C-alpha cells in the first residue's frame, strides 16, 4: 500500500516541538532538532554505482518557522507546509524520471543564482569608459574635455538613452546626421568616437555583430553633399554695437564669457577654458598656453580696458590660479561649450540678432578690421591666432606683435561699444 501524502494538519505541524522526525507522507518529513530548530526534509533512497547498496539521503527543503518562532520585526525566510509539499512533489517527479533530486535541486538553485548582466545605456557606458580609459591616456586637458563634451547630452542625447547592445545604424544616423549637415568636421569626429566606444563595448562582450558606426556602414546614408553652411554664421560687424548693448543687458556667466570672447576675438574653447593664471593684470594680457590652442602655439592677447574691467568684476575675492574664470554649474568644471550659443539663441528670440554662432563673432572682427581699419592683414590674422606666412617665415617670426595689436583691440572694443576710436576708415583714408 502506498504511503499516504499529507497526513499532518497545519495545527499538528506547529505543535511539533520535541526533537525527532515527523512524516507527512510522500517522503516529506519535519525535522526537529535538540536546539529547537525545525526544518523540512525530503528523505529517499539513492542508488549507488557498482552494485553497492543504496543509501538514505536527507535533502533539506528549508526551515519551518511557526507563529511562535517568529520574532517581531525580524523577517526570516521560511517554508510553509503547503510549500514543502509542493517541493516534495517536485522531488518525487525527479525520482520517477530516474534523476537524483539532490543534484537536480542544486542545479536549479545554480540557475536561479546566475544573475543576468546589467546592460548599460550608451551614455552610462561611455561616461565610465571615458573617465576610466580615455582621460588617463590624454595629456591634453582640452582634448579630455572635448571627449566628455562631444559624448554628452549636449551633442548625442538620443543615442545616450539607448541600451548599448541595442544601438543600430539607424540610431547612429539619427544622432549624427543633423550635425553632419551643419558642421561636418565635428560630426565626423563624434562619429569616430561613437565607433570606438561601440568597439570597446563589443570587446567587453556587451555587444555582438558589426559596429553600426563604422564609416563603411553609414557613409551612404550620411551623404557627401555640401553642408548647409560652409562657414560659421557671423553677425554683420555693423550690427555688433547693438548686439553688444543687448548682450551687456543680460546677466550670467555665459553672457560675460561671450562678451569676453567677442572683445578678444578668441575661439570659444579658449575663452570658456581660461583660468586666472593666464591673466596678467599688470601687463593687461591674456596668455593662452599652447596645449589649449588649435595651432598648438602659445598665444598672447592684449586686453582692452573693457576686457580688463569685465575680468575684474568676474574675479572673486578669493580664488586659486587654477580656477576657471568662467566656471560652470559643476564645481571644478568650466562653462559648457553650448552655454554661449544658448545665450545667442535667447537674444535671437528677443529679436536682437539673426541666425549666428559664437565662432562667427571672429568673422565679424575680421570683416571689421579688413573693411573699416588701416591695420595690416598680418596683424589682423595674428589677432585671430591664424598662421601667418609660410613655414620659413613663421620660423623667423616668433614675436606676436602684442603691442602693435593692442591699439587694434582697443579700437575693436570701442567699436563694439558704439563709441569713438582712433580707427581710420579705409574709405576716408583713400579720400
């Protein structure tokens, strides 16, 4: 006759406190130890190899804790009578199939304990990768900042939200194509960095298959036609006085950084990355180190009175030489490269200017100096930190004509402010 199953009630199980084994039928038993602990066991006979006699195996199914055993405020995992019977039924099924319940249960636990790897988004992965791998290998702080910026929400917000193993060529195209049509050099650089990140993700076994940012896969869809703009949109220099008046009416670090950028005819990266050690108030100069310059050559800018006044207002009472002149919202970080463009966008919305860019302000300076002043071409180009002359000439011309450029920068500041200067308009000079 088969051993009956489910012979004990809940009340009977809870009452078992004396040491011993109490069978519930179907190989299930409640085991009570001298210590008072109570647990469930599946007891069965296990066959042995080579004709050896079978042995009794007691397979633990988990602790049983009755109401009296539970401590208030302490959560303890336990197996109820109903759950124990279900586990015992599973073990009986394994026995019926000729399998060892102990081995099968161990394998089942192992499968449960295998944790699926958490796949990061592209943004999460690239932030960690840049911080841990890319930045330590870059000696140039400017290049490190460029990596962080171009891989941020500022440039590729849609791509950063996608799980890195799910990034497709459609996602890459969607992130890069708007930039490709506007500023191809920047878009190409970003595309290359995306490709490197995805290659790294594959090496870490977070992705499989082809790299969707490889040039051969995307070049046909990006197109090779002309950009919408071949140059940075520039404000006509004749509109600069009105624009500067509107700009000076705005508060905030970004507005002051943009004003400083205009007054010095600097590149935006040179301005927002400037630190106080680069400023010499005694000589009224700003010296940008070679590693922060596009041409890799140290550049000194003579500062006009309005530029000096702006810096004096920006300088806190206590600051380190390494502090940024135009700090960002995060401590120890410079102003965002996009913040000045956002200031321009707000001025556009207010009707103070048309479609222009921060970099286009340099074009306004060049047009003004070429069309409205007597200053030599070489001096104007020197002010923009452009290479002047051929390689041989540049090797002999090591001075940057700082003092010769000083009157020009003062005249530019006066022009932007709408006040008189010593500028001799070309038309008047010809007359």
